[in-house]
């Protein structure tokens, strides 16, 4: 390795998974300097995302024995259990989370950031307001400053004024920004992976349902789409093939779940229906996976993983086949797809 050009060494390291890179930091000082550099961290995540490598399906939930926290590798047929008891201190909890670019924002009594790949975690400073009515939160990435931002939206019952707070990872502090008015409730989109095109996306409603986008860099809201009374409201937002997508639960003509994706044609954004799953194809329990369950997309985008009633299923769009995946039986189960990241949270509490 000592005789290899620096460019080739960098190229080799960029293809390695995070676990191997953490070990490589101990090989020599030059390796450690490369792997810890911000430019390498950004390049490694970009390479992994574009090539859909080092991507895992993370499961978080509860079973009869306590916590479930493990990963299924999209590229191989094995699962690896991850233990992080300090992050999950109680035996019963209602887990809420948001995922963005390798990091997870968790709400377990307090807001915490977690990197599943390095197993670093960081409890954020106390939230600056006392009430947490109708609280929605999400994690985004600001490419202009190369920084992560946590966005929290709070509302008092019956009030159509949304108070918005932003936390910046580097400054480690909260600040209040302009309100978003006219909508009485926000619903966190998707499985927490609703960050796409530089914006966080939410389903919210007042006199009508809308999809709202929060530009993470500009810190401004805009309306992506508004739905009139003749259209069913979206039940979930998620990201499919790098595009914002939404699921509808239709009951007018037939009981079905429709999945639409947004595409930019160079002038405007258009919505195209990708798939439709009906009760004629599957049992009521199977359809409930799409309606009630959590959704994560596979590496190739040819199937989705769904969790419902503590069970994990995969649905192949081409074969139109729903299959249960044998994992640990759970009382509750949340899932999301996660691309490995070397981003440091500045925590000294790291498990090897």
C-alpha cells in the first residue's frame, strides 16, 4: 500500500463499508486523516448513495423480551443485531424518528441524534418550549453549509399557527424562525425519510389537505400540492428512487392503495402513478400492510418492505407477490432504509 498513488488509495477506501473504514483508521495516521476528513466523509456517502451500496434496512421496535434494534443487509441474506441500550433506556416507548443522509433523529422523551453505522449518539439540548402539542419533527441536510438541521413544528390544540424551531448540529443550539400559518395539524411524512430535493415534506391539513415543503437551506415553507374535496387525501409520503412519492388509500371505485411519484420534466413537476395494490389481489391483512404499515424501498426499487402488526413483509411489484420475512417476532416494529455514513456526532461514547 505504501507504493500506491494517493488517488488510488482514496478510491479503494471510498468503496469500503463504514465498519471496515473504522478499523482502517487504526492502520496508520495517514489513513486516519483521510477517513476523518470532511471531504472523504461526503464523498463516501455520495458514492454509497449513487451506487446503492452499504444500504441497510433498520428495524426498531419492541418484543416480549424488550427492545429490538437490528439491521437487514439489502445486499446479502443475513441480519445483524445492533445493541444500543443507552439510547433506548425504557422497556416501553412510542418510538418516533426521522432519517436523513445516514443519521436518525429520535424522539424518546428527548430528541437524540444517532448514527446507526458508527453507533454514535448525541442527546440534543433541551427543547426551548414547554408544550409539545401536535409536535412534528424531521431531520434535513443543508448542502450550502454542509450541516444537518433538525426542524420541530409545534401547535396548540385548535390553533392554526405553527411554531417552527430549527436546530443546527454544528452550532448546537435552537432558534425560532417564521411561523407557518393556516393549517391546524401536521403529519410527519413517510417513515421519516421524506427529505428529497433539498427539502423536508409534510402532510398537513386545515380547510384542505396539502403537501408542504420546508427548504432546509432557505428555511422557508412552500406548498407542493393541494388536494380538493374530490380527491382522497394521501396517507403517507416517502422517497422512491430519489423522488418524492405518496400513497393514497382509495375507497371510491375499489379498495386499493395507489403509489404516485413526482418527476421534474425540466419545466414543471408532474405526478405519475407507479403501482396500484387492490383487495382483489390480496387478502385484507396484506392490504393493511400498505395502509397501516411502514414502508422502505429496496436497493433496486423493484420491491418494498412493509411492517405491520410487528411483522416484516416484502412486496415484489413485478411478481405482485407479498412474502413474510422471518425475523424476530415483535409487538411493534418501525423500519427505514439507511445508507451508511461516517458523519461524526462529536460523541465519545462509541461501541466497536
